[in-house]
């Protein structure tokens, strides 16, 4: 008997969730993946909170109605730190969120100085502050909110190169001054768009650091929640939908094809 594949819905404000999607596919290649990008609402990082919560709950709700997923991955720190609780209260489906990886970063830091690089919204949220209070211990945490990097990642994936100097200016505040033992040695990628730029970050870093991408941990959580589900037989490629209704431009379509869409 063939087992129907489980449907996993991946949600982000744009293409950043692809960095989580690719790890989820590695962990559960047998699922049917639906990716919803709320590009009509992008960027989430500079929006008024109440309106953004209402928007996220509505857009995710429509996708749940349409695709009946077994699991929803909110592959966006800005959305998760703001609206995970409301989503869980509104819909009876398991959610996996993406929140800043402060606990593992502090645990692995030898210099006991880390930076959290996210959208301005994510780094200013109470959710993020609470993670620091709970898990930072003796680690010094520098919060760096970037108004521009998510947009730069969108541009790069769509084939428009962003100059080195522009990217460098956004990551520079993560690197502190001081004697070597107080140097930042770990930077949390607290926006799912940023792993798309991590090779540029490495090349432009003031010194080598560990750039922590939470996607593998999120994929492990997905696999864990799906552990009782027998392997399905996938009959279709993943699908991606943009809330703007616009078809991706050719360069973006080529990039999406490399992810299997
Ligand atoms: N990908 C989103 C995140 O993880 C943010 C991008 C945006 O500002 O919309 O935070």
C-alpha cells in the first residue's frame, strides 16, 4: 500500500524560509512541501506589531485552509517572535517556529561574547530579550538589528548583486572592540534570509567567527514531530506561492528551480 505523503507548509515573508526549507527536505524528503512567501507584506522587519500579527494569522490561516498541512513551519524569526502564540491559539495544527539561537550560541562561545544579527523588529522583541535572560548566563550578547540585510538577500537571490561595502556596513556592528578574549566569536543568524548571504558575511567579517544558522535544528524538530508518520511516497515537486500573485522574474525562477521548485 502506498502511503500518502504528509504536507508540510513553510511560511516566510519572502525567500528567507528557503534556508529552512532545504534543511527540512533533507530531514524529511518524503513530505509534500508547500512554501508560502508573503512577498506582498515584505519586509516584516519594520512593521507595526498589531497589524502584522493580524496579517500573519490571516495569511497562514488561508494557507492552512487551502493545503491542509500536517505541520506548519514559520520559517521567519520576525513572524515567530511576534505571532507564534497567536497562531497556536488560532489553528489546531502543530507549529514549528524559528527563533534566535541564543542558547546554543552562548553555550559554544569561548570568548563569552556573541552577537545576534536579525531584523530590527526581532532584536527589539521581548521574546528575544527573554531568551537572553533565560539562556545567556555569563555570556555578553550584542543585539544588532539590520534594516537592510533581508532586502539584500532578496536582491541577491533575484540576480541583483549587492556591493560588498553595503553588506559590510550591516554586519560591522556585530564585531566588538577589545582584547582578543572579548572578541565576538559567534554570530547568530536571527533572520532566515541571512544564511543566503553567509558566504559574503564570511568574506567581509572583521575576523573569523562561527555564523550560527538555526535551520538544521529546526529540521530536527520537524523530523521529531513527524517521527510516527511512516515514509510517504512523493508524487509531486514542492510548490511555492507568492501572496503578491506575481510570477518570479527569470533569475529568481532559476534560483527557485535549484531548490526543486
Ligand atoms: N525572514 C525574516 C526573518 O527570519 C525577515 C525578513 C523581513 O523583514 O520580512 O526574520
